[in-house]
């Protein structure tokens, strides 16, 4: 059953349960997911939307929520709506990766690779395998680097 399904219309929603449990002291995402039979990513998004946490990040966390100082370079600028959008995103990732390499900023390069992997997984797990391919290709090329 989906995370937001309600078999009994009078029963509290999973969202209500998560928020109630959190405000009563159960603050671990893993515990909340187990207690409400939800995915951790759903729990994290509910808590973030409710303004109860700011430090939860996973595959589905929007780039609008900064994970670290590098996030701002990518926020709102990546997508995979179609193959052309994915290729434009890869071009941006590549440009930033190279800029970070020029100043020996390995953390920046890592974040660029993380963004490519995230976009690859988001695309392929939503059935957009053609749109995922530019991200996979870029990752494979950069994972094969020997520097």
C-alpha cells in the first residue's frame, strides 16, 4: 500500500502519525519509518515539509535544500525531462567538475559526481532510461580516471 493510502478515512494519515510520533520524542527517521510502515525517504520528506528537520538528505531530496556548500552550484539547474535536458545537466556537471579539478577541490569534484549519480538514479528509477544514459556515461568516464 502506498505511503499516503488511508483504508479507514477516520484513521490518522501516515503523515499525521509521523509528525505525532516525532513531536512526542521519536526522532529517528528509521524508527519512524518502521513504526508507520513507511519508507525512510517518505518520513524524511514529511519531516522536512513540516519544518521539523533540516538535515535529512536522500536521493529524493530536492537540490533546493542545500546539503553542503557545493549544493548551491547545482540547485535548480539539473533535470532529465528529456534527453536534451539531461545532456545540458551533464554539461553543467562536467563544467563544475573541471572547475573544481583546476583548484584541486576534491570535495567539489565528489559533489559533482554525487549529483551525476543522483540524477542517473532518479531518471532510471522513474523509467527514463534514455534520459539516464548521459549521466551514466559521464560517471563511467570519470570513474575510470586514474588521477
